[in-house]
C-alpha cells in the first residue's frame, strides 16, 4: 500500500484501515486477486467487455446508459478465430454488467510489435455505420482487460495537475460541436488503430507481472497492401460516412512492453484516483454537525424535559388537576395500541432490518479491503449473498413485531416477509430486463443468472426467513430474549385525538424530518450515482461507512424527536409515523434522482429512461424500508423507555 497522495489525504481513520488492508488481503487471497506471473514469450490474453457510454470531462452530460455487447453484429469488430468465446465471470460481475469474451489480439510478453493487422472487416452497410456513428456521438467507450486490469488512458486532474488512469477509451471522436449543432454532416471519426502500452514489473529474473495497461487510440485511414500488411503511417483520419456502405475497415495495433517500478500490490492505485477529497470531508463535517445538534436536542429532552415530566407525574400522584395539563402521559393507555395494517408494518420493518444488516456487513467488508476492484463484481456478489443470508433477520424481526401487535395470522406474516418486498424488487428487475432485451443491450441479465438468483431466493433466503420466523414466534424465545411486553396497559376504548397543528400533520413532518438524513447522505449518493451511471470505480468506502453511521444516527434521532412532539400533543399514532418520518429521506433521494436525470444525463431513448428510473426505484425503495426500520426501532425503544419510567395507577 502506498500511503502518499490519495491515501494520506483520506485522513487518520482511513489510514488505520489502510494499514489493515495489506494484512487482510495477504491473509485472504480471494479468487481473481492472486498475482499471475508471465514469462518472456508467453501469450497474454486481452479480453473484451461490453462497450459502455462514458464521459470524463466534469460537467458534461451522459447521453445513454445502455451497454452493448462488444461482438454485437452492428459493430463489426474483429472476431477471434472460431468465433468469440465467453470467459467465466462471477454472479456479481454478471449482475454488474460484465460479459467477458476473448479477442484476436496477439500479445506476447516482452515482444514489442508495431502495426499488426487485427483484421479487415467485411463491407459494412450504411445502417450499421450510422449505428456506430451514433454510439460515438453518445461517447461510448471500449472496455478491455489484460490480466484483470482495465485498459485505461491517461488524464490529468485539472485541479492538482497529477496524471491518473481513466478506465476505458473512446470508440471514436465526434466533433465537439455536435452537442450544439446536431446535424449529421458533423464528421465522426472511428478509432481503428490502438497503441497498447503494457507496464510490467519484473519480480525475479524470469517472472513478470502486469501492473498497468494504457491504450492510446487513433483514427487512421489505413489500407491493406496486396500481401496483407498495412501502412500505419497514414495521417488521414477514418471518417464515417453514414450515407454510403463502407467497403471494410482495417483495424491495427501496436504493442509495447514497458518496465515499471510499480509493484503488483499497488497496481490499482493509479486507477483509483480521488478527484478532490475535500468535498467528502466537507459533507462529512456538515453531517457530523447536524448529528451533534440533534444529539443535543434529544439529550436535552431525555434529561431535562422528561426528567421533569416524570418527576412531576410521580410526585403529584394525588393532584389530578395538574396531571391533566400534560402531554405524553395522557396517552399512556393508547400509545401501545396496535396500529392499523400491523401485518404490513411488521413485514416492512423486518425487511428493513434485513437490508440494514446487509448494508452494515457489506460496508465492513468493503472498508477492510476485501472487495478489491481486481476481484470484479465482488461488491455485488457480497451484497446479494448477505441479502439472501439475512433473510433470517427479516423473518425474526417481522415475527417478533407481529406477535407484539397481537397478530394471529402467522402463516401470512411469514409468507409476506419472504415474498412481498423481495417480490417487488425482483418484479422491477424483471421488467427492466424485458426492456433491455428488446434494446439488444448486453446489460440484460442472462437466463442462467436470473435462474441462479431465483434459486438463491427460494432455496436460501426463504428457508432462512422461515427459520428466523420460527424463533420469532416461538414462546421459548422469551426465555433468552426479553419478551416484547408493553410497559403500560392499553385501554379498551381509544382516546380522542385532538386537532393537530399543521406542522405536526403526517406530510409536513415527513418533509421536515427527511431533510436531515438526506443532507447527510447526499454527497456520497451523488458519487455513487456517478459511479453507477458513468461506470467509474467507487472505492471511498471509508467515507461511505462513516456516512452510513451518521445517517443511521440522524434517522433515529429525527424519528425520536418527532415522536416526542406527537406524543406531547396527545397524538399516539406513532407506529407508522416513525417509519415514515425517517423513511422520508428516500423521498428526497427520489427527488434528487429526478434532478440528476435532468442535469447530469441527456437521454432521449425510452429504454435508457426506463433503465435509469427502474434502478433508481429499487435503490429508493430499499433506502426507504431501511431508514424506516431505523426510525421505527428508535421510537419503539424511546417509547418503551419513557413509559416504563412513569407510574400508572
Ligand atoms: C452545423 O455544422 C454544419 C457543418 O459543420 C454547418 O454547415 C452548419 O452551418 C452548422 N449549423 C449551425 C447552426 O451552426
Ligand atoms: C508487402 O508489400 C509492401 C508494398 O506493397 C512492401 O513494402 C512489403 O515489403 C511487403 N511485405 C512482405 C512481407 O512481402
Ligand atoms: C512508417 O514510419 C516509420 C517511422 O516514422 C518508418 O520506420 C516506417 O518505415 C514507415 N512505414 C512505411 C510503410 O512507410
Ligand atoms: C519496448 O518498447 C518500450 C518503449 O516503447 C521500451 O521501453 C522497451 O524497452 C521495449 N522492450 C523491448 C523488449 O524491446
């Protein structure tokens, strides 16, 4: 691990974790992360991944979000002998869009070559030329991998002036004026010559490891000579003419092997460039201030107001008239009255707890460095696996709550916990998939992967939910965990709820309360969205972990504060409200996603829009249920605490 530059600027908490990283990764070589030694003359495979829309210039907009398979017919890229063969990828890699294939590039360790002919394509009809030109206008980029390292091009960070590797490189070049002048006459050039620089580190005399891949693409109007060689010295670019069929494009490449000092263990550092860490620190500071402020508020209520209230209630036991004028105690006979739709609430909180556990464990893994970017798709694999495993948490929490509410249809409860929320998520994924299939995008999840997901859901997650629910419902559970018994008895007849002030009605409270957790997460949310849609690597998990903790604290405190205000005005309908109050953060997230769509993306295809809002919908729903569960749990603890402190005759 190199501690200078990016790592040092992340500060001491992360530095501590950075020290743990090498220990963890050395003790724990995950598949695909072990180094591979090559000897001189050994063939090195170049694999290709789908072409994806990508931009690097800050402030410019993304025009599409649909990836296309590298060997899609319309591209007419050179194929290896015997046709492309797919390369194995993990479940997570497939879900995150990897579709790896072999390629006809011939790279031999330490053999510098120039002007190799990859192939000359057959004639390309003008419709396909138009297709390629449109992809170039949408800034599509190649994604190649050599020894697990993505082919990059070098860019300069405008702020610090440091060079860094930007993953992928453009399919071609459209005239920059195109954004303002969308006439087809603006020339589009295709990159058909690649200068591939492979950096290697020599371990001992004979073993070499690949530590960097840089590709500089060129557009050259190359012609093949009679004997099959090409002249790569052409200076004229290859301009695509969409009104004519093309007789055939010649693809060529150079390979140069460059010795490098970068050891294998830090080869990803150049790829993981932190643009400006101060923005992360800034947002973290703001949210920390918010949390301290909220903690102060809650502490004040707990210590001062409540203490005073409790003392007063208990001292003035006989003087009924004084007791009358006070808020939250008056509703003691109603505060634990089971809410309407108790079934749905317990199911949602159960699923929220499942997501919360999944997020927490995944983040711990990520912070400890187990999810190294060289293990492609590891993040998604871990997320899916833990989601399935924590089905038991969902079953348990949902069952406990449902029992607490006095529900009796326990079979329905288990079934809903196992199938209702995951069913919605799978339903949306299915729906998106249909659109992707119709657009011939490579992002469509293959049938085998979908089947594997369903198998995991039905064979792992569902049985675990049943197991969790069994322990939740079982009487025995009360022996080793406290039985959820309410500290005060509930009256037979519900109490009248007085008219509430406008700002204490459900919608205004949701709007007020949602702002605070959202303000804690929104900077990281912005970076996560950039990494998803711009296909950038997200790796500042240290920040994300801190933000996660801060957001969780904020959610619970906001929910507790609102709950207290409601109880003080004798409104005891807090069950659902606590869920919605902290879940309201997702409301702002979806509004932010719409804003992002209009400002950061410049999409005019329907499929791209469906894809964007489909995935955003899934993320928002998950966030809603997760934050809702946090607020619910906090309020449950809070009400139990304060009502068990007072004496009721
Ligand atoms: C757009 O570009 C074309 C070709 O470069 C040019 O002829 C035309 O005048 C431009 N139109 C505008 C509105 O700038
Ligand atoms: C192929 O032809 C070009 C000119 O057409 C010539 O310069 C070159 O030497 C030839 N190469 C071989 C291997 O015959
Ligand atoms: C291309 O240029 C290089 C150096 O500029 C030269 O060595 C080479 O012979 C040229 N190739 C042809 C085919 O002209
Ligand atoms: C290959 O070319 C690079 C630079 O282009 C050079 O540094 C390196 O030494 C060359 N390797 C061999 C084996 O000739």
